[in-house]
C-alpha cells in the first residue's frame, strides 16, 4: 500500500471528478425535464432542450482531474525509478 499510495490517490481523484461531472449532468437533465413539463418556476416556452453541461462549469471537476492525473503519474514514475535501482 505504501508504494502505491500516490497511484491510488490519483485514481480516486479522477473517479471522483467523473462522479461529480455525472451528477451535474443528471441534475441538469432533471431540471431540463421539469422545465419542459412546465413544473418549474419561470419554465419558459415548454420545449425540451438538450442538457448542456461543460466540465468547466463545476469548479471542482477540472482541479480534481488535474490533481488525480499528476498524483498518478508521480506515483507511477516514482515506483518506476525505485524499481530500476
């Protein structure tokens, strides 16, 4: 576990950023459906539009993804260098 710590933390951060992005897309899809049904306040014209979520909309998705990739690569190269000696 000690040798693979950074790789595991990197994978966890990448997975968590994907979960956050997926939850945000689901919430946007639900709110778009409520608007189309006329159940939301200020629902507009009642047309169903495609939910559009950009990864940059959530302030946590991109940093968690970057931290995860950097931690994974750091752990991978650290273990690779230690094995070669």
